């Protein structure tokens, strides 16, 4: 970059070019804007706004197996590492009639009738390794907040059931935005979790997780704040990684619910062996 161009670049408040961070062209690399050529690094940061350098969105590499990461997937949790979603056991094929958010909830619907009773939620959490107190707390939080929004009636359900057909109505603010408002899965937002808050690592620690919760907060959104804390803390307690690192693939598999079934089988095996920890 010439001295004149560099002066113009910084006068505009843009970061110094870092072509090594982006290869290719268009959305996967660099493009043109007016008289200046912008790289993926340039358009992500502004010198005068430090937070844009600290928390950078994910850039899809050239020749990536994941196409159009900004396009929300209705029924697969597609990521860079899993562009076709969960293929083990034909999960994606068997659940193509459900949104990813509905797939996430299906584990708790024991009779698969699309209606989640409080008892379903309690049993589901218990099967995932949570004790009686935390399972009861989970059903209280979930059904108090989600029963009425998913109801097809103007009158509250006296049994506080959740209608999974309308589960998209439970989307709240201050979350990761990985689910869109219709229950689809957004690859870009999922990858952003790790790019913005974990420096591109393929795991989250408790500290990067807390940074993510804080960074995603919306103003005047106590329900969203509480929801984010509850959901992420439940995830951490369920996984309880020995090295303190929640793996990216485990988190992805929680979004589409495929991990719940495997985890419940592992918990049952540990219960029989007497090695199950209890919260």
C-alpha cells in the first residue's frame, strides 16, 4: 500500500489491510467498493471502534464446503465442519419434516404428539443427567415462559403445555441468533460465536461463554438475558467437560437435538454402572 493510499485508508477510519486473512473473491475474499478494494478483514473492522477488532465475524474460506453461510437452513444444522448437518443415523433425512428448532425440542416429546407436557420436560432433563431439583426448576422456567406464546388459543393452557408446532414463537432476544425467528438454523451466526468470542477456537470455556452471553445482550431485555443464561448454563452443566472446554461439534449437535439422544444413552449406562454424577 502506498503512503498516500494508506493515509486515505486510515483517514476513513478503516483497519490496515490484512490480505493474509482472506483469500478468494466476493463474499469469500475481497470485493470492490467505490475506488477502494476491501478485503474481508477490512470490512470487518474500523480503527475508531475497538469492539469491531476484538469481536470479528467469521469469514467463510475460499473453496469452503459450506455454501452461502448467510442462508438460514430450515431443517439441517449446517456448519463449516458439518455442511450437511447431522448425517449419523440418517438424522437429517429422518427429520427433514421439522425445523432445526423443532428437532432440538423433539427429544423431550416422549410420545411424539407435538405437545410438550411439564412432565415430559422433567423426565427429559432427568434423563440428561440432571437431578430432581434442577429438572423441576427447568420445567418451571420453560413452561411458565413458553406455554402461552405457543398456544393456539387466546386463553392460557391450565396445564402449561407447549405446542411444538408454534415453537418458533419462543425465540427471544439476547441469544446467539443461531436460530432465526422461524426456527431455522443460521450457519453464519453459529460460526460467529467462536470467531467473535473464542478467537476462532473450536470450543468455548466458561469465560468465553460468559463473554458471549454478555456480548449478545440487547438493551432492556431481562427475559432474553435470563433465557440466555439459563440455556447456556444448562448446556455447560449437561456437558460438564473435564477440560473445561465445550466442543463446537457438541454445541452444534445440541442445536439440532441429535446430541440429546446419545447423551441420554450415556447417562443411563453410567447410572447402571454407578458412576453418574448428579446435579
